[in-house]
C-alpha cells in the first residue's frame, strides 16, 4: 500500500525530500495514513485558496482531510520561502 504520494506541476522543484515527508507523515499521522503532497504554482494555490477558503490571495500551505485515514497537503514553495524569510 502506498501511504505517501508526491506530485509537482511542471517547472516546480520541491525543496523537501520524499524521505523527510514520509518520516514526518509516519511520525505525526501514523503509518496507516495515506497522504498526498502536491507542489504548485502561485496561480494554482491562489485558485485553490479562492475555491475552498473564499480568500482571493495566495497562501503557503493548504491541507485537506479527505477521510479519517487520508488527506492532502498542497505547498506553494514560493509562498513558503517568502513566509520563512
């Protein structure tokens, strides 16, 4: 069973390793939790933020629980880096 899926839009290079994401997922959510992680552009995160949170701005991270044992996290690395500095 795959418990971690990582997706990136073309041209997006995540700065977080798959090993780190898998270890963090297992430590926080457990080995049985299925997590999808997506790395997207500013335009895409803005679109998602508007659709799901009704906020017309970009954000760094969005998370979506899909069921008690699965979920998705969406990162916009440009916004993550801006927030971190």
